[in-house]
C-alpha cells in the first residue's frame, strides 16, 4: 500500500502503467501467486490502447508527468510498447506466451496517431483515417500492417458506411479485416461478427472469395496459436505472397493470391528503385514495354484486317466467276 500511495502522490500516468503492467510483470517471477491472472495472460494475445486527444509531447518520464491533461498519444504508445517489449522478452525466456500491441487508432483524433502506430505497433484497430493521408496508407500497404476495421461501429459514431474507406483499402490490397468493436451496443444477435460480414457483403456486393480473403486476413492478424493457424489456413500462412495460400483451406483461388503478390512486388520494386536512384530508368523500361505491347496490338489488328480483306476479296472473285 505504501508503494501505491507513493505512485498516487507523484503521477497518475505512472500509476496507470503501474496498475496495468505491474501485476502482469509479477506473474513472470511469482506465477503461482497469481494463478487466475496467470491463466488470463496465457490466453490474452494482445493489448490495446484507446486513441485520445493529444497534448504536447514532452521529454519527461511517466513518473515525472504531473499535469492535468493526458500525455501525447505518441508518448503513451512509446512508453507502453517499451514496457511491453521488456515483458515479452522476460516471458519468452521462460517459455511463456508473448503479447502483441494493437491500439485503437485512426478512428478519430489526429491522423499522425497512425504514424506513431506505424512505427511502434504490429497492427491497429479502426485505421479509417488513413484515407486522409495517402502516404501513410501506402506505408501500411507496403508493410502489410494489420488493420481491423469496425464498419458498423464507425457508422454509428464517426463515419457512415457510404463514406467508409474499408472497401477502397481492401481492393487496394491493404491487410484489412472486419471486427466488431462494441457488440453490446451496435449488434442485434448473438453472432455480432457474422452480422458485420453480412452487412459488408450486402453493402459492397462482396463475393465469397472477397469474404474468404478478409477472413484469412483476420486469422493471420489474430493472436491464436501458431498450431491453430497452420491447421486453419495452411502451414505457410506466415509467408508472403501466393505460396502461403492453400485454396482447400482458405477458399481463395490462386489467381487472386498471385494478383495480390504481383501487385505488392511491383510497388516494392518501384520504391526500391526510386530509393536507389534508378526509378527513371525503370520507368523508361516500363514505358518501352508498354509501347511494344501497343505495337504488337496494332500489328495484330492490321493482320486481322488484312485477313478480313482477303476473305472479302476471295468472295468477290467467286461472285465475278459466277456472273
């Protein structure tokens, strides 16, 4: 109690981290003293953090934060991720499960919250504000960072379905999935996630292949054990590209996976060549290839026209002979 009183007297920000991560740290060294908490953290795949309004970012430790307003969102993410990284290292050494960090981010607030999440987190919940910053959206695409969007919750609180960027992000190839966020508030059945899939299918006219791809993204983003994921979506699910796809398990045709892989590799090649200063050369090569295809199309069209003229001429000669 003395330790708690000391924290309460100094900093509410430090108090938050003390209460939240303190007991979880203790389960590492005194696991049998916290049997219920230990059971919980063994089955808790990730932590999340709500996106709040920003204050000024200051170079002070949580212990020294004595202001009435919240620290900046980026500050909170950094401190949380730093503590979580230490905790994960400790738990990994003991053969225990580790945690990922997927904060609520990009639903409201400043779009730069997503920049902080890009650098510090393995994925985000919501992320709909990415449509306000194409550069950030492109970075999320290149790195294939998981984005769990909640269209129904957004529709009630921040963004109507007709304005939601989910469909656009999915078609562009971002690693998006569907989540529920607030099932007790916005859903009407005992299967809220099924409701989300049904609503999205009806609203955006998704095919079974589209829904299967979204569900596959969801499984890969989830915190389920490696063995379960291998059983559900294939033994190479953690690889990139078409080689991870097992159509018999995922219900995704190989042509869809190959299209996603080729598009992603093309974009990465452009970025790498541009960084190496050879973008112009690559652009010229692509333009030359495009010109060759155009010339080939023209040749094919001319040959087809010549064939038609020869056929017409042959028929005309037959008519003349008959006459």
